[in-house]
């Protein structure tokens, strides 16, 4: 019979954990970041505008009240009532104590604190359960990711995607159709979170199922649009850039369905490609045109999601397309993978400690 040793538990030591939390030295920055996220989540644009017009004392009072009110309204009815009871006792409300046939009043602060703690534990339990489910979804998304550096003779290729949250709505994929056709996908489903992630998986499955059957990539994208419109939710759309290359070829064929125009870097000069037609899912039937571009040795085809240019720092400033256009030519001698790492490093340095607000994805092709 197996025995379990409870002496060495996996449960972390509370005292040691608190000591390490204090030693990190990042406590103030973490609290400041959490506060900014709290304000961003609970305070809408109208209230932010009103707060900007107030003096600091009035602003502090109104902000505290609006945060508390928003918190209370987002609780379930039972937890909302418990919170109000906890507030009442914490503010000095008495509690009746029965001792035999006599009644006495006691301090309700302890009861108020206990109710606060109980509500907090319930909310934390919900958060941890949701986080576990999202983490499982993220593992599935990682499993569906292609090799970031697929081997195609004559080409240097790098594929990358990084979700802003636990799961993402960006799709990067690589498809191999025999020896002479290779498909590359970059898509961005509108919205965030689990809804976008599920629709992204659906879109990926559709492209993988149909890609082999269509020699014409314009007809392929038209069929993908038809299925996405049929199976998606109202007011949900997806931008898509679908490209195909052949080994030892200098040609890239692609269809752009509402995605950011890819960039072509030739001799240090950047050319912006056409945006193409409308995004997937807006209407059931839509025609798409195939575009072709010829690359010479050292030329770079750079496709990206808006998580690059719309990355924001603590000041609310955007990374911007101008910064990207200025930096790309300086990396023209690098491989596709090193160019991608340079881009993500620049974005991460610019964002700093601000939380990412959108998924970041790249598809980079360099002609060898």
C-alpha cells in the first residue's frame, strides 16, 4: 500500500512567501500597475473626462466612490448583501450577543472583517477556476501553433504570435501542400478573450481543411469567408492575410482580406502593399483578388498585426507605424528570425511595464 508523506507539502510557506514578496523591490510598481488597470477596467471614458476636470480632493472622493460602486454592482446578489453587511459592521455597527437570558452588544469589526474575507475568497475562487480554464485553452492554442521557422529552400521564414491575455484572437499558421506549395496565414479575429480564441480555432480548422483543395487562393479565401460568415457571431469579423510560396521561387502570391498592408523591404526602401478587400464575415459572399510580388535576394516581406503598431506604454503613447518603418531597414541584413526578435524587443522596450492591450503577431519572409 502506498503511503503519502504530508510532512513535505507542496503548499508554499506563508512567511517565506511574504518575505520574498517584500524583497522583490517591485512592490510599488506592481501596485501602481494594478491601480491603473483597476481604474481602466471600472471607470468608463465619460467618468474619466469628468475626473480630469475636478480638483484633486474632489477627484479622489469621486474616484473612490465610483470604484466601490462599480465593484458592488459586479458582485452576485448574495455577495453584494454580504459586502454591505460587512461594511456596516466595519464602520462600527454593533452585533447582538446572546448570553443565557441576557442580551449584550459587541464590536462588529471582527464580523465585518470576516465577511470581507469570505467575499474575497469567493471572488478569488471564481478567478482561479476561470484562470485554469483559460490556461487549458492556451495550451491547446500552443499545441496548434506551427514551427516558428519552417524550412523552405530559398527562404528564411519566421512565424510568431503572442496573446495579450491568457488566450488570443490572432492566428499564425503554416500549411504544407506537397512539395511545391506552402501556405502562410496571419489573421486577427475581432474582440478579445475566449470568444475570439474559439473563433480563431474555428478559422484555423477551416483553412487547414480547405487549403489543399483550392489552387486559386482568391477562391480559397472567398470560401473561407462564406464559412466564417455562416458560422460566426453577429458583428464579429476577422482580417486575413493568406500567402503562398514555393521552394526556390522568388514569388509570393497573397490575398489580403481587410488586414494591415504587408511591407516589402527592398534595398533599404519600404513599399506598402495593397490592403485588399473587406474582412471576413462582413457579408456572406465576397470576391477577393490575388496579388503577386517578386522578391530579389535580401528582400523582406513583413506582415504584422496591429498589436505591433498599437502597442502602448504607460503614458498611453502608441509604438506607431512611423517607428516601425524607421527601424525595419536597419535590420535588412538579419535573418527573418532575428528581424522578428528585434521587432518584439523594440516593442517590449517601448511598452515597458504597461500591460499589453492586444495580441502581437508576425509573419516574416526573406528571400535568400
